[in-house]
C-alpha cells in the first residue's frame, strides 16, 4: 500500500504555458506531450481541439511544444486516440504519453 511516507517523487519538470486551450474540470486518463514543427504549432493546436477525446491543448515552453490532456476508457482506447492524433495533427515530430496515476495520497 502506498502512503504519504513513501518517497514517490524523484524528479519533476516544469512547463510554462504560452497559449492556453480551454479550461477543463474532468480528470484526464493521460497527458500527451508533443514536439511540433515551429511553423505548424497553432495548426497542430487547432487540430487537437477538433478531436473529441482531447480535453484541451496548451502551447508550452520546455522540452515539448504542446501538452494535451486526453480522455480514454482504458489503455486500448488510449492507443486508438494516440494513433488518431498522429494521423490528424500536422507537424508532429515526436511525442510522449503518460497515464495519470489512479491513486490518491
């Protein structure tokens, strides 16, 4: 069992939002971090906003260009969504997806 005495955080990264997408209240299943060709950044953000499972998308400073919280039913659904994003969002050069931990501290 995990409790507050466990040393869970060993490394953190901070991102600064440059252009915010819509605010969201629901808890995402995962976050997708994208590297996008510079001249296609706003097009990529607009394309992400048209995908139903993308809760929001923010342009950020840091090792990535965009962050997008995703809604999914399970890991299989997440795979489908990630594939859909890669097919429909222009200029993606790289991406990383992290699943949100489902426990509370």
